[in-house]
């Protein structure tokens, strides 16, 4: 099935949780290894397996990775502000996880299909999803916001870990389609699937069931766990006694722990894993060891369960800062480049803001029409009551779903 691959030792900058290390020792596990190529100081190292993948990245590619990370961080800041101003019902920040998302997303190919959770805004960017479309679901005016068929990027899944089951089923489907079709003979590239989930979702039974089926059927799927250290207020060391990547051994396929703040290493590891899956060698589990700098959602207050010292320590490992150091040190980017990236980010933010303000709330009657495929007497009865109720308002028009200042005024 595969074995744990050799990897470089992590740089020892205290990102390992001591309780996790103690648990490994008690259970007789070897120290966790972490693939890292670009350190927090911006120095590029080497790895016997993954350096050859990193070497494929051109200077233009590296600048593109930085621009993507900067753009999605600026988008995240703008979306958070929009929620605070009442334009969105909720927002799920990603700041701190840019390298994990951009690195893995850019390693995928157009024919690959991606199943996200609800935080993969950076992956959405790499799949050419209009970022403004992400706001529709969080505004409550759409059940999705984009067409997955156009980008091979599935709709967000709010139910924890449900997408891992969908991903394995989809992977088994394309596995069978590729065997039956003449696509391979015609030179069409094989496809793989990526399933994103968090450290908290890893405790769900869906993940276990997904990995059992993926292993049993040798499905071409990459499980990508963003271990951001906090499942809302529950730390990872409460979720697991050993590194999450070690769980892959129990299912008989490779598990890799990578520095999730190192975009070069994430890209390399994901590229290797997708090639492994496409070649019919089965699934892979990647644990991207990263950190959620902000709140779980805008409804969360992280100061209630963690200290600022922890956040400050992780800010020193910022994925954008370390790549900027490398680009400057190697003469691959100058002040003009970084100024343009900032200007592009501000332009994106302005576009997103305009789009959010222009979103129209749908007629709430459509909610009744979307319950069943065909007319249903109970729904018709409820609609009749609703229309009688709204007839009491001026004009008799049904109110649309309130938000922001309008919602406050209606209370």
C-alpha cells in the first residue's frame, strides 16, 4: 500500500506541542517528522524526496504563490470587515493558513476535483472561483454561489467531515470511469480528488469511514488535513495522542506531515501525493501543520481559550513573510513587485465590497418552492399562511430575508 516517506526534520522552533510529544514517547512512537523546505528565516533547505518537486517551481511560479497568498489574505480581511458591518451573517477567516491552501491548490491540475470544507477560500482562488461568489452563502442569499462543474471545486460543506465521504465516492467513480472509458487511450490525463478537512473534523466518524473505503478500493484521493491547532476552543492535543498523519498507517497508505506555513513544501508534498493517486497507487493523507491566527468564525472569541503569546509565536512563522524574505534574498522580487501585489489586493477588496453591497436578497417565497421537487400539500398550506401574513404589510409584498441595519430595525 505504501510506507511513510523519508522527510527532513522540522527546524525545532517549538511548533510541536509538548503533550503530543510526550504521548508519542509513552506509546513508543518515533519522533514526528515534518517536511520543511523554506524555514521561517527565508532559507531554502533540501529534502531527498520533495526537493525535485520544489525545483519545478520557476521564479514566476514563486512570485505567483506569494501574490496568491497576499490576495487571499486581503480578501479575508475585507470579508471579515463586511461581516462586522452587517453585510454578511457570518465569516470564516483563514489568516495564517494561506500557504497550506495556496500551495496545495496550485499543485492540483484542472482535471482534479476538490471537496472543500467552509474555510478553503485560498483553494477557491487557485481554482478560478470568483471570490465574490463565496460571499453569497455567508450572506444567506444562496445555498452555494458558484457552479462546481466550471471549476471542479465543489460547494462548501458546513456539516463537519461530510465532504470526505463525498470525495471518496467521487474518487471511486472517476476510478471506474477511467477504466471503462477510452480516455486513457486518447491521452486524456487521469484525475484525482482532494478532500479538505480540519483537525477537529478528524475526530468525526465520517473521516474514519472515508479512509476505510479509500484504502479498500485504492481510490485516487488525497486527504488534506489542515491542522490549525484549534477545533473552535478544543486544542489538537485533546483530539489525538499522536500526530494526525500517523493515522494513515492504520489504513495502509502514506501519511505525511508538512510545515503548513511553508508554501513551497506544501506544494511539493501535494504534487507528489496527487501523482501517487493518479498513478493508481491509492490514497494519501497530508497533515499540514499550521495555525489559525484569528477566530474560528466571526462568532468566536479566541481570547477566551488561548493566550496572545501563542498567537505571537505563530505570527513569527508567517507564511507570507518567510516567502518574501526568500524572494528578496534571491533577487527574485523587488519593491515594485510587492507594491503591485498590494495594489492588486486593494483592487480585489474594492471589487468584493462593491459586489457584496449589490447583492439582492431573494424573494423568500423561493424557499417554499425549493423544499420538494414537486408540489406538496403541507408546503402549499404553509405558503398560504405566509402570504396571508405578509398581506398585512404595506403593499402586500413578502419581506425579503433581512440583514445588517435592516435586520436590526426589524427587531
